[in-house]
C-alpha cells in the first residue's frame, strides 16, 4: 500500500458527461501528479500540483482540469467525455517538487469507462 | 521534450533465469531514472532507481545500469520467480523538472 488513495475505483459513464476523480496524497507529500494510462499510450503525464499551485502541465486536454485543495487532496475533472477518454487514471504524490528530487508514489487508480 | 523508448514489449523467461529490460532516452539533461513494477489491478510501484552520477545500483535480485554516453539504462532481474511477473516501466526525469517520461512498458512473464 503506497499510502495514496483514489476514489472511485471504477466509473462508468456516457459520452458528453462530466466526472470528478479524487486523490489523497500520502501524509506529508505536497505534490500530486495525475497520469492517464491507456492500452496504446502507456503512462502519460497530465498535470502536477505542488502545495495548491499548478507546477507542471503535460498532455492534458482542455476538457480536463484539476485542482489541489488546502488539505492537499486533489481532484481531476473530465468533461465532455469521449469514448477515447476511457482509461486508467492514476494519481501519484511526492514529498517535494518531483523529478530527481524524489520518487513518486502511485495510487491504485480509477478505471474510467465511457460508453 | 524527453522521449523514452523501452524494449522488449513482452518478455517470457523460465523461472530461475535472468530478465533484462532496456530503455533509451533522448534528453542528455535527464538525470533520474526510476523503474516501476505494475501488477494487475494495481498502481505502479517503485522498485529501484538510479541517478546520473552512478553507473550501477543493485538491490538483492534487481540491478539497474546506466550508460550516460549512450543514453540508455537497463533493468536486470536475476533468479526470476513467478511473482516477478508484471509490467515494468522505466522513466526519465530532469533535475528540477517535475515530469516523469515513461517508457511504454514491458510485460514480463516468469514461467514456473
């Protein structure tokens, strides 16, 4: 158990809908990262928040947004969902700003299915 | 940006044999290289990492080697066991940067 929690574990929704994925980092970790894992794309970095502020942005679509709250939990909002958004979404956390400064601990993921 | 390539995509070995997974990276500024193991239905878990000031690191049956000149790094698992069966991902990161660039993964199967 990495100490990172994600809810829900599974999510099934329809195209055009909006969903929110939630992540709680390990105790003491200030950074939260969101990744998308699909069969043909591997692990793709979406966005990072550090102590409430956006720190880095990867291949995140404009339909997706995230935020990190004062208690350091984070939410990833996915809107106008398309079939291609079906994937596993992972949250990871680290103590510092990330990169070579520290390892990232991954949560168990949320499996999103868009029908 | 950084581009990480990983080979092979699938690997089957007999129990007790060694397994080697190789990754190459493109950005010479990358200096942190973690390896993650992902079991079915779980998130990736860090198993070993190496920084660019070190050429090799070993932890029991797992070792990682880094060749900065050639920009490649490898994961070596010796005396493989069925519980080593999983998907393994390599990644690269730049000091001061926040993004991990992951390889596409290697599905390792250890045959009893």
